[in-house]
């Protein structure tokens, strides 16, 4: 059985995304599609002074550009984001500056050398996040498979799965709304949906709980071992 997951890359991913990276036999970054306007590819939220705050990688390319061709606008945002994360979490019970430094390891150096390739930088960040949690995913880019370039929607996902030799395609829960089951119905590839139940935890001095934040939030609130446990646990998968 070969379990394949396909998704656009994510900046500051939440723990459900990291669980998919851990569980997949092959994780394919969907980079031969347009970048979403105000999407999650280049931004996510942290809590700072008890309020949600977006951290966004500036991108010089229009959102009409394919992810694989998108370019990051400069390098100054790296220090700014690190400083904001420090300000937000330095008083939390499990804060550790080394975790922030590890996540951004090598990124500013690449940018200063002139590598503004959005996908390169995001993949480096994602691999750093996985390293923090103690695993190395097997990843590829969808642009590797040129037969998928002119295919759209769920048909593109099916084509990628066929190219990679998938026996199981694991979709996010929203895939139910985008015709995934219809596209795969005549294939021999089984479709499962990842229905992640986000764990509630105590957020430092926060009234009420705010889920789906950057993985830094749970790490600095409950500790890396607990977050690793959540990422490594068997995912909840449904057939429909």
C-alpha cells in the first residue's frame, strides 16, 4: 500500500498538516497550480498580546502566478517574523529560542544569496519543522510530473496519484466538496479523508481557545513532546 497526500505548501503549518507529512508514504507539494490570493501558502497566525496576528511572507509575484514560478520579495521579513514570534511566546512555559532558530535555519542565507524561489524556501521551512519534530518526510513536487501540467481540479490529483503509483489517496476534509470522489471513482485508487480533530490545550494567559495556529503555539504552550505525540498518533480517516 502506498499512501499519497497532495497539498499546496504551507508557511508556519498547523499540526494537522504536519501529521499528514508524517503519515504519508509520499507527500506531493502541489506547485504547478496558481498561488491562492490571501491563502495559506505564505502565511499563518500566531497569538500575540492575546490577539491573532498574521505572519506573511511577502511575495513579489501576482497570485495569478503558478506556485512553482512565484518569487519571494526580499529577506528582511525573516528577522521581523522571528522577532514577533519571540515577543509572542518568550514568556510561555515551554518557550525555547533554539526552536525558532531551527525552523528558519538556512533560509535567510539562501535569500541573501539571491534564491527567492518561493517553493524552495517553503520546502526548506517545512523540512525544518519536521526535523524539529523528529522525522523526515518523503516529498516530491507535482511539477515533476509534466503530464499533470494542463490538468485541473480533482483530475489533476488523480493524475498525480497515477503517476506516483498511489494505492491510497488521502485528502483533506474539504476534498469532499471539490469532486474528489467523482474524479477517482473509476480508478483503482482508494480515497480517504483526513478528518482532523484539533486538540484543545491551555494557551498561556488566554481566555478561550483558538485553534489552527502555527505549530509554534502548541509547542510553546504544552511542549514539543506533547506536540510530537499528537503529530505521530494514528490519523482519523474516513471513506466518505
